[in-house]
C-alpha cells in the first residue's frame, strides 16, 4: 500500500516570549493512497492549523511531513510552489474562484499554469465537467451560478491535475444541505472510482460520515480515531456522534 502522507512529531507554537501558545502537540499520522480522512474536533482544537501545515501553506515549528515521499518541510519556497500546483488540490469553504474567469477558465487554470498540452486540457475538461455535472455552466461566470455550483467548480479545479492529495477545509460550510450532499457524494465518487486521497476538516458529523476514517483532535493532539470499515454510512454517522459526545463541545448533530 502506498503511503501518501507521513507526519512525524509535528508541533506548532504560535507567538514569542511570554505569549506562546502550542496549537499542535507531537502529531503523528499516516494516510494510505485512496483514503478519505476526516478531521473533527471542537473549535480552536487546531484543525485548520494542522490542515494548513500539512498542505504546505504554513510551516511546523518542529517535526517532519512527507507527501508521496517528498519531504515538504525541507523544500524551498520555489519548489514548494511548483509542488503545490502540480501535486496538491485545495478546496476551501468560500470557494476561492476568480470572478473575472468563466467556470471553464477557473477549472483549467492549474493546467494552464502548468503549461499542459491543449489536447490533454480539452480531454480533462470534458471528463471533470461530466463528473461534476457542470457542462451547462462552463461559459458562465462565478457570480452567475449558485453556491453549490461554485463549490463543484472549485472542486473540479482542485482535482483537474490529478493531485496526490486533496485538502478540504469545511468544504460544505457555506452550502445548503442539498448542495452539501451533492458535493460529498462527488468527493466520495472521486475517492472510490479514482482512488483520490482526500483530507477534509469538518465540524459536521454528516459530512464526516462520508469518510473512510475520522481523526478527532482536542487541544492540539489526536484524541481518537475511528474507521468506517464495513459499517453503513448511517452507522458510521452514529459512531462519529458518539465520539463527539465523549470529546465534548464542537459538533453539530443536526442532519442525517
Ligand atoms: P480550529 O480550526 O480547530 O478551530 P485553529 O487551528 O484555527 O483551530 O486554531 C487552533 C488554536 O491556535 C486556537 O486557539 C487559535 O486561537 C490559535 N491560533 C491559530 N492561528 C493563530 C495565529 N496565527 N497566531 C496565534 N494563535 C493562533
Ligand atoms: Mg478552523
């Protein structure tokens, strides 16, 4: 089994002198290619800090991170920029689409930046547009489409380069429940059919129940971990809620 992510003793300390705060404490974890990992935990637990550090947007105070064998915490800023563009995918809560580009242009931006061959670009566009059901809106601008369509566009953009690892921070946070379900089903499909490796931070148990494994973080440390295994999604949902209850605080247990 290919290890896509290997995290060893990662710590993060914010501030200096009298105002230091340890946001992450000796985090160890491993992700196998094709896993869909959820990160949950109360507000302020360190979820976004962890995701930002693993996705190379921020740097750890100590510890090491390997993505597909590459020691990302030892790369210089130039190499890291190329690495992010070519090998990582990002999905944010607020979509982060460029308003001056059409849906099609937004999706193809990472390939254009990587100077991909036009034929490759055209084929890839067809493929992702079908996967995400966005063929009819390819020529529209972000402000002309719904929030759900914007997030599907942002997700299509995140996966268009076949990244080694996709990071998502609260991707359903700004969506209505129908659009959220649609996005989660699409992520699950990418995960199952294309072996996409996905790490998703969420405070929503329903979203977490689509994962194959969920890590719970409390006070900057991994508190617990559960795997879906042979359970149905609803059974896993109940298990997520149970751990959140033990963990205390944070979870929203509204939808199923
Ligand atoms: P979560 O995403 O789980 O809600 P965060 O990772 O955003 O939590 O934050 C974890 C802790 O680190 C919080 O107590 C937060 O206040 C603190 N923190 C986050 N970013 C900074 C920063 N840039 N400087 C100082 N403290 C920070
Ligand atoms: Mg956060």
